[in-house]
C-alpha cells in the first residue's frame, strides 16, 4: 500500500488533525453551555451534519448554514 493511500485511510477513520480539533472545541463548548453529556452533544452534531447545517472542513474551522424562514 502506498503511503498516500495509507494516509488517506487514516484520515478517513479519524479525520484531519485540524478538523478533529475544531470538532472537539465545538463539542466541549456545547457541553459547557448546555450541561449535556459528550455522547448527547456528539449525537446532536451528527444530526446537524446530516442535515447539512454544520460542517467541519478538513483545514479546520466550522461552517454553519443559516436556514431562511
């Protein structure tokens, strides 16, 4: 297996380092603000990601989509 293929598989499993860092910061902040458990916050973020309302780019950061009424 080529190094690039191996690196790609590793990144798909765990995400890019900056992406993981951004996601973890959002999780920690949500836990602090809501008092929810990590599992509940992670489940909520997965729902938001499935609805394309939040995205964590591989370069890091957070992208939020504002829904028009």
